[in-house]
């Protein structure tokens, strides 16, 4: 190896060492206890919380007199325990594992103000606001984090991006409604393919009204529909106010469930959002309009009469008597 190559190799080695020294996670120099990522932060004093990601998802949560709610969905109730767990994790993040102090590294570590994995914005009761950038994870139990406008970035095992959900579904009970199956005695489904009515008969066997002679009702197909109708999950709530764009003045499907005491409940399926393929839905016993997933909506929209009719079984030939298509020409 000539001298020039030796010099280049030495320079490269020095650069590698410097890079490791600068970017290698390390504890504070003196070994003293590191401070919190957010100074003077108290999880119990947070009154609002907004989470966003780079895919355009965003959720805003507010703490009111009745607890945490989705502020942009007419105060739909949120899971306060989950929110408290997240805020406690943020409060617990320490600065004992610095990674870099240079702003030029923010984008690479996904903690840049315009390029992040998650951005958490919190407001305290005294009006103080904080931003926490949750970035990439170089390995398990290690996530890059940065606070406010500070250039320093740290590694933490106390907070991971999957715990910081930027969708409303991560902070609510997505069960829109549920009814006991045993109390339902009549189910009616209306859609573009017609109207289908089913009634609970003797020994809990359901019957379909309007069957033609020779048609057999499929109990299993109906049971699937019934189970889908008595319990529906949402993607997320929309709010309490009906809008023309919901398309509920001419719903694509209408499901009515009647109980033995005469109470009736109705589920309406409205317009489709072409961006995410979700559908508007409204349950008569809830004040909220919601989005439901495409597969939930189409379970009701696409049903046809034929879906509930079983194909007639092929008769079993009598012993010793050949099928008619095998009888020799000219008779026996």
C-alpha cells in the first residue's frame, strides 16, 4: 500500500471514530441523574392533546368536566385511561441518552418539524404548550425523541411511536352499538335489491317472509346477517350534526331490528367517502353519525334475495332403481 492510500485509510478511520463519538447514544457525562425531556411538565395538568403523523392523520383530544373527549367530533367520549398512560410516559422520558445536538440530523432521525413519525402537542392548564417529536427506532426499545424547538435529540425506551396513535380509533371504544341477539324478534333489511323481512318463529327458528313454493330458507346465511346487524363497530365518529353529504335522506341500506317489547332500532348506511372507502352510518339510538368500514357497510348494501335461499338438495335414488338418465332406451 503506498503512502497516499495509507493516509486516506487513516483519515477514513478517524472520520468513522468521530461519527461514532458524535452519534453514539450515551449517558450524561458526569453520571448525574438526567433531567426530564419536558421541563416543568405535569401529566395531570394537561387539558388538550393533539397527535399528528406524516400521512395526514390527526386527532385532537380535550379534557372537559366529564373527562376526555374528541373535540373535533362534537365531544365524543374518549378513553381517559389510555390518554393518561401516554401523558405519564411522556413525563417519564429522560435526557440521559443524547444522540445529537445538531439540527442537520433531525430529518434523518425523523424528528424534524416537517418530517417526523409522530408529533404530539400538549397544552397545560396554565396555558403552557409543548411539542414532542417522536422519531425513528434504530432498534427495539429505543426511539428518537426531541422536545419543542430544542436541537438536542435523545433515545428513550419509555415511549414508542405505536403508542402514539394519530387516529381517533386509538382513543375511543369503537363499538358503535350492540343489542342482545335473544331480544330481537324481527329484522328488516332494505337496499337497492329489495326489502327482506325475517321473523323469529318457534324454537328460535327464523323464517323469511315471502318465500315461494319450493324455496328453502338458509338459516346460516340469516344468522350471519343477524350477527352483523346487532353489533356494529365504527372507524371513527363524525359528530352530532347531519349533513347533506351523508346521503341519509336516501340511504343505501336500512336495517330495522324489533324486540319482543315492541321497541325498534334502525341502522342507516349512507354515502361512501371515495378517499378512504368508509361509509356514513347512523344508529337511531345514538346521537352521533359515524364512519364504518367498507366491509361493514357492504354487508347490508349488497345483500340480495338469493343470498338467503338454499339450493334444493338432490333427491337420493332408491336402492336398486337407477337414475332416470341411466334407464336403458326402450324401458326396463
